[in-house]
């Protein structure tokens, strides 16, 4: 039944169209054509945006079936970089920098014009390398480069690549599952659930996190929070230690007691947490650092907050019963000595730990627990007992570990400086705390200057405060605000007799990726030994990169839309003109006014121009037909655009219908006698035959 109704509708439309062809007059012909041309022009113009959006989503990389970065019309800085970096930029633009209303839009536009910023991107291979390059540049230039806008935008890009609190599409360890909420992976070789930024997350350690957080400001506080510590623990520690520490602080954050926040604010606490591999080593290293100061081996007091100690007392208690901690078989846990346990007991008096109770809870795994095995094994854990203190013999001098910041004293008499300490010190404690050679021989102590209390790079304004638009004050100094007298108006330069600058043409547009803002450069030079006119011409100008695809139809579509609008306006004017003269009689022709003569000239000449433009439209239709038909080898990416294919079909069908209607109107409807034009023989007449044949 549905098929029969469809056939009936087609037949009804055909009858109505045939009736129109037989009854329509010239005025109606131009009116209907004018309306149709205007509609086609609007459809074509709307298609421009749809086609461009589709082409912008086609990756340029050959591995993703693109034409290749070297074949792009523009210079795309990120085209050959890691996918994580490219997608982090895409995500940042979508979330925070797409329109002028977005927070980082202005910073993105300004950073695109920053020559130093673009240079750092060219020399970097990842978001982590970009941040290192920016910090090095800031240090080398004393804070003058790169601009704050460049720092602000790229800090946001970096955070989107490493923090799951920012998004769950890109960052995560290889064991994590990611999402595709923003649709970034539709043209990726990776699965939507893959975390394509896992290498960046894995390479980021605590030292780099601290430096980058200092460089980026308040927007990067997440680098010092729970997520970053959890990622570092999962990728560098065993399951027992990582799960116990992470579980404790996640529960603390969920309860809202603020204990986790206090922990992350204490650098000494986080230093100990990152350095060791078991909970009992945390207490052993703590005592070791404290003893260095007591024995005069360092001028810096190590004094972690008491809340941190209480946290790790709870965490140690968790490891005694956690399924993740297999005390009888894991080498790290079996390495615990009685001295290590005594340190834990002395630091956690409120927990009531005893050697016998702890050994019973961990199934007497470590070797020293053999002395506590009773005749009948019981599972009693807690009980009152004294705590013995550990004594370190002949402590070696500390050697600062590379890549990991030393602990800091928080508000003691040393002024908050960082205390030297490293993994080398840990390895010196009974063979590295987790097995290995015996204690190292003591080394002589050489006094050293106190390390810097903060990163040497000047700290820019946080993006949420200034968006990278204000000048930066040097680190440690407040901004100076001074009232100044109004500067005198500059004297216009006297360019009489001066040489002109030698200018080259602008080069290719240079952008982060396709379809975003960029900058073009040109050479501006003055002849050697000469003085040129002031001011010096600009060496750069903003631009926008186009899609890197084998489908260049933007200008053609614009030309086609303008052609349709020209035809539409012309047909509507002809409709009005023919209607105004349709009521004229022979008596009116006896004495014509100038306006009537001009109107007659228009009605006589303008239809010819409209018919000529019809053949121009035919060339547009043929061009797009070649582009969208697969296998022609002409603009191979165009046939993938549904919007372009639909436009080609629509314009092709309309062209055939209008051409048919024009031929019928030419034969059925004659022109008024006052518009008659005699046809003479000759080559010009032959040329005009196809033009005269397609319309009145």
C-alpha cells in the first residue's frame, strides 16, 4: 500500500508540473525560477560550512588515510607530533577555547602569534617536552618569553593530557579505561577505550609535577593533588603499597575531613611517600632524615606534620589485613626487620602495635617473626606493649637524588628550605630497605648551600586570574603600580629622502593544526648601509589554516552560491519588468517615454545574460559531479562528504528541470511583439543558437 501511495503522489506531481508548463506565462516563469535560484544559493552557502567542518575532521597523517603533512597547503606545527598532543589541543579548543566567550579563547589566539611559542612547539615532541621547553625558555630569558598567553593556553593543554579530573578521554595509565565523550578518536588508529596519553602520564614524576605546577600557577593545583599522586604510585609502586595509600586518602577526601588536603600541602610527607616502596620504610626513612639533623650531618631540620604520621599509622594497619598485601610471599614485605617494626611501633603509640601481634597478623612472614611463633598460633593482634626505638649507626652523608625534590622543613627555624635526601640514602639503610647489599660505608659530610625553596622559573599569573594578558612581575616581588604622567605625543617621523623597505611575499600560514588561527611571516629588510622609512612594516600577519585534504571546494562553492543569487535576483527583476509591460497596448507604443525605453532594453538584453549564466552553472554542476563520483581520481576526499554529495544531486536535478522548462517556454510562449528581434545569418547567430534555445 505504501508503494502504491508513493506512485500516486509522483503521478500527481507530474500532472501538476505538466499543467504548469502548459499554462504558465513568462512572468510566472521568471518568478518561479528566481525563487528557486535564491533557495539554491542559500543551500549552497549553508553547505560550505558543513563541508568545511567535515574536511577539518579528516586527519592529515598518511597513517590515517590523509594526504600527508608535507602535502598540506599550510604549515601545521602539530601534524607530525604525537596523537596525544594533537588531541589534547583539540579537546582544549572544544572545551575552553572555541568561541570568544570561552575562557582560553584569547590566550589561544595570542599564542598562535607568539614566535617563541611556535619555536618551542617545533622542537618538542610531546606535551611534557613542551612544558620543559617553555620552562627552559622562561628561565633563559628572565621571564620575558614565551608570553603569558602562550603559557596559559599550553598549560591547559598539558593538564588535559595528564589529569583525569580534567577529562577521561585522553589521560590515564595503560591499565585504565578511557572514554570518547568529545568524539576525538573517530579517526584514530586507537580504540575509543584506549588512553592515548598514557606515555605522558607514565613519564610524569613528582619532581616534574612540582615544577610545572609552580610554572603554571593555580590552574595546575591538580598536579599536586590526589590524582597525580595516585598515578605516580600506581605506575612506580607495588599493588600493596599503592592500594593502601590511595585507598586511605580517597576515603579521607570522600569524608570531607580535610586530612588529605593537609597531607598534600606537606612536602615532607609527599617526599617520603614517593621515595619508599613499603609503609614500614616510610617510618624508617622518616627517622633517618630526622637523625641526620640530630647528628649534625645537615643544617636542615626534617619535621613532617604529625597528621602525616597518624595517616601512615592507619595505612600500616591496613596493610596487615589487605588482600593486596601478601606478607608471606612478597619480597618487599618479607624484607621488614624487627628494627623497622620497632620504628613503626614508636611512631604509632596510639595504635597499640606489638611485635607479637603484628607478626601474628601477617602470618609470621618476615624472618624475625619466627621468635614470636607460639606453640598454638593465635590471631590476636592488638595489645599493650612498649615500643623500642631504632638507632642508626654511622649514617652516610646524603646524596641528592636526580629528578626528585628533597624534603622541605615546613616553617621551622631554617626558613622553610629544602633538606637534601634521596633514594641513595634509602638504599644505604640496611641494603636499600627492600633487600640488596648491606649498608653502605659512611661518607664524609661536605656542607652545601641551602637549595632554592621554590622553582627558579618566574611564576606567571594563573590563567583563572589574568588569562595571560598582563606583564609578569619577577618571582618573589609584588607587582608595582605607579601613576605616571601622560606621555607626550610621538613626533611623526621625517621620511624625506629615506629608502623604502624591501618586502617579500608572505609565506604559508603556520598554525597548530588545520582550521585554526595562525600566523604568516615575510622578510622585511633595509638595503645595507641605508636608512629606511619609519615605521618598519610588519613582519607577520594573522591567518587561518584550511583543511589538509584533497578536496579544495571552498572558493568554488562560494562562487556557485553567488552565481545562483545573481540568477535569482535577475529573474525576479525580469518578472517585475515583464509584469509592468504586460498591460501595454499599441497606443502606448506610439509615444514612449525614456523610462519605458530603458525598461524595454532591460527586458530585451537581460534574459540573454541570464541564459549565459545558466551554462556557467552547468560548469559548476559538472565540477562537483566529477568531485563526488568515486574512482575519478579528482579530489578524492570530496566523495566522502555527504553534504557535498547531496548538494551535487540537488543542483543537478534542479538544473535539468529548469533547462527543460526553459526550452518548453521558448517554444510555447512567444515574446511580445515589441520585444521582437530579427535574427540575421552569420557566425554570431550560430554562437547564440544554444543560448537562445534554453529560455524565452
